[in-house]
């Protein structure tokens, strides 16, 4: 089941993010605190921001956040717990995003992705996202960030 997240979901979403396998520089000491701070900002922003959480058997296993502005749907966060990778849950979340973007008459969906997140890149490729720009050495460790887009009909 995919449902709209609330402030009560902050701990669960932070936990999903930390167990996704891609911690974007967070460590175990401050990771949960940092994730909660970021998710709180998403959940308390204006009406064009929204966050959804994926549950299976009462387990919170994935989530995403989107922001819709000027007919573009921006994916801010997207994560599935690593133990649930390659089992179709990312596809479920992506289908929900596409449905929401279409309902809001968006012309495209845009996102950014760490160039070495091969699991996410495989998923985005299956949904016809393409690279629009590469931010060279964007991250503190020198890794690249890919800007990606999917056109909608």
C-alpha cells in the first residue's frame, strides 16, 4: 500500500533512507538526526510538496517526495530499503509518481541521481528517464551527480 506520509512517519522515513544503501554522506552517529531534519522540511513545506510511504505487512519499506512547479514534477527523495531492492517496489513507487504527475498535468518528471547508484539508474532507465546534465565532482568525495528527465504525454 502506498499512502501519503504525515509527520508521524518521520522516524520510519528516516529509517528507510538510512537502510537504502545510499546515505549521501551521513554516518551512523548523526544519520538518523540528519535524515529526520530533511524529511521534516519536506513534510512541513507548502502544498506543492508531498511525500508518500510504501508499506508491506505493516513494514515501512519505501518512500518518495515530490514537488510540482510549473508543470514539472521534481522527485526530491526516493528510497527503498536495501533488503527490498530488485523486488518490484521501486517500480510501484515510480508508477505512483507518474500517476501523480499526470493528474497534475505535468509535462515532465525531473530528478537527480548519484552517478554510482546503479540500482536507481536501472530503475530510471526502465521508465525512460534520460540524462540531461552531469554535475562533475558534485559530491564532497568527487563523484558526479546526474540530472535526469522523463517526458510525459
